[in-house]
């Protein structure tokens, strides 16, 4: 008799368990639209990043460690390694840029493009890179863009330059470029960012 009772109880328990509806799965995180990402990225006006930059022309190539400190409209970009002739620092704000070399010499110009062209002999769009390095097109200029399913830029064509975004990392709750390639008909630049620090 006891055995029959236990069998009945076990059967009832198993039946009730089989009828329990599993809790609904948590909804997937919404994918950010490009418009949402632009708003978040444009809020980032000050940062520090550390990484590696490689530059290749038809005649030469070189690489350097890069430290970039941006404070809204002013910036300091330091290069250490063969590309920077063992060390150089580019500091500027709109209208004036100064290049200081490891041997103590200093050079100035109205724009970073003009200064680097006179010192290195090639054009590097530093002013545009303030936007490109965040994963943004330069505002007010025509561009062709491609995005991934998360609303992040994967490719950008602007002012004769092609920018490929090869990887992203999250910093301060925002996806920012980690690896990118910037090319023109005469120049190829590769950037790998090891660390982002966003500043208020």
C-alpha cells in the first residue's frame, strides 16, 4: 500500500514539473543605430590613446608608438620610434601647430598637414583623423560609408582617403576603433590602438 502511495506521489510530482512553463528568455540587447552612435561619439571631445602607427609610401616605410592626448580643440601627439626619428611631439590647436624633435629643434605651421608635408614629404590628414579615429566621418564633407549590424563604421571614403575599420573595443560604454587602415593613392597608414581613456 505504501509503495502504491509513493508511486502515485512521484507520478503527480513529475507530471506537475513537466507542465511548468520555462521563464521567457531575456530580450536581446537592442542594436544601436548609426544616428545613436553618432550622438555618443560626438560627445567624446577629450581622450588619451596609446597604440602603434605604421606609415608606408612608395619609397619608404616606418612605424612608431603613438600617444595622443586630445583636449577638445587642442592636442598633443607623441611618436616614439623610427617613424618619429626616435621621438617627436606634435602639439596644436586651430591655426597653429608646433613640431618638436628629439634633438631639440622646433618647427611651426598653420596646420599639421602643412607641417608634416614640409618635414616628412608626404600628406597625412591629421585634422581629419580627429574624427576618423573615433569612427566618425568629418562633418560637412561628402563621404561614402558602410556599417556592420551594430551600426559601426566598417568602411569610409572621404576626400580621396579610404578608411577601413578592422576591429572595435569598448571604452567607457562606447565602441571605439581598435584597428584601422587609412589609405590614399600615395600613402598607407595602419593604426592599432592598445588603450583608450576618455576624459570628461
